[in-house]
């Protein structure tokens, strides 16, 4: 007779605040336009994949790279922390290497990270399947973007719980018990940027 597995329950209390489902193309408006672009205090991003996603500017034919958006936000005083798993795409690294990064734009890497979350000003959050890429967050055209699901929330208890997990990773508290040091020779490294002359 098969033994029933215990049901694991989160220690997080029920969330108070709005929670809404974000699907596919909705990611771009909700997460990028209503979220990232409107950050005024802080922006904590965790993503497995980090590419130089292009963000079309409204009412123009121009687009800015997410790298430039993060630099611009940091230059306006927003504290930006980006935690990712893989090596950023070549174009992202190239853009990061063009000029010195603002001191309040920090980028770290944890190869075990697979969670995707974006916390804006500690008051709004995206939690879901989309990476910080054009295909993930919907900047690509119809039929080319990934099929994604996530939630957009203002529920403070949920935001606080995800923020605690992010901070534990960011501060290296998870490194002590990590058994993947073989793929992470320099824990929480900053990206290796080579300046072009």
C-alpha cells in the first residue's frame, strides 16, 4: 500500500492585497510598463535568464534595451538589484561594459537560481514563469513570445516572503549549504565586464 506524502504548508500567513493572474502578452504591459518602468525606490529582479530585451517606447518607433532602462532607473536614484543564473547574453554584457555602472545598480549571479520575480518599491510584485527576456516578458511579437503565467500582487505578506528569499540569496546565506560549488567557483559574482576601446 502506497504511503501518502504529507502536505507541506507555507509558514506565510494568508495574503492581504490584490492578486491577479498575468498571462502571455499581458506580461509586457503589467510587468514592464506598469512595473519596472514605474519603479521609484527599488527594483529587485530574480531571473534564470538575462538578455538585452528591447522595450519599445510608447508613441515612437524607438526601443531601449532593458540594460539601458536599468541604468537609467539607477541614475534616477532607484536601488536596482538583479540576480540571475546564467551568463547574460552577449549584447547585454556588451551594453553593461560600455560605461561605468551606477553604484546603485548591482548584478549578481547564482547558477542554481530558477525563480522569477520582480519586486517594485517593496509594494508591487510579479511572481511567475517569465525570465527577463523579450520572449518571456512579451516584448516580442505575437506568435514569437513564450507562453507564460504569473501573478501580479500588492499582497504585502507575499511580497515580504519573496523578498526574504531574494535577500537570503543576495546576501549569500544559501551559499553555506549549497552543494553546487563546482558550477559556482566565485559565489555571487558580479558580471565580468570588458570595456571596448
